[in-house]
């Protein structure tokens, strides 16, 4: 899986988006692909056990992995270990780990799953051995940094969005990928109208800077390239 030379990957990155994230941010793209290769066994095992599409699931977070900054992650994690653990997400709610998950995002997943009987099979993500809030926040922070837990969280996110927007009709898989990716980046608790609006907002990777693209378009670009690598 994913053994073709990176130079071929980058050469094939000219797709019909007009501007390509992969060709304009080659180092970031290589980093994301190398991370995927290094963690393929762990990620694919969890995704397969969840009966989900590996390329679809990973495309949702590939832009986040590409934009990951190790130094910032270390410093923000250290702050979170003090302020979030002791005081909660009102005091520290950084995007952490390679999937850039906030503690508040995980809490939203836990809340949604705990209240939805149709998702009872994944309620384990909301269970903790400890009952003390500080210990629970500490464990939640540890899980965010763990490769197995982050892919479990991602699969749970997919299940929630799939259930929440079950009545939504997508014209094709490309639109569905863009929708799910935007829901991940902007907020899965938003309305369909809000998510669709943000599907066309060019704000990634620098929050509206020159040359930015819509997050969902970048996710789709990675999806198509991962599929190409497989073939």
C-alpha cells in the first residue's frame, strides 16, 4: 500500500481544481503521506473493524495532518496538560495531535454518542475508569495523542455525521467527501446549510490568506491521490 515514489505522486497532482494544494505545498503533502504510511497498519485495522472506507475516512483529516506543526503541538499540549486538565476547555482548548482534535470536539462526540441509541456500539469512547473530572480530562488528553484512539475518534465522527445527515442526498462521492471534511473542520453540530456554505469558503491552510483553498477541496484532492496510489 502507498509504495509509489513520492515524485510520481507530486507529478500526478495536477487535477481539475485549478489550483492544487499538493503542488503548492509539496513538503506538507509529503509529510502527510509519510505519516499515513507510518501509521497505515494501525489506522487501517480500526477502519476495517468499523466497516468503513479507509480512503474516505483518512481524506477527512489529511489536510490537518499536512498542516501539522510538531513544535506548536508540543507547546500547546504542555499548556493543555496544565490548564485544560485542571480547569477545562474554557481555559485551554487547542487543536492537538496529527488530526488536530480539540478536547471540546471529543466531548461533543462523547455527548452525541451517549444520547443516540443507534450508536450504542461505539459508546465505549465516552467511558472512563475514573469518575474524577480532572482524571477524565487527563485521560481524554492522552487519548487524543494516541494513534489508535485518534482513528477511533475519527470513525466515531463519521458514524455521527452519517446518522445526523442521513436524509441528505449527495450528487456524488466527491460532494459527500467535501461535506464530511467540512463538517470535521468547521463543526459537525452545524446545520446542513452552514456546512454547505463553508464548503465553498477558501480559508485553508492560513484562515483566508492568499492562495487558500476550501478545506473540503483539499480533502478531496488527497482522496483522489490516495486512490491513485492504490492503483
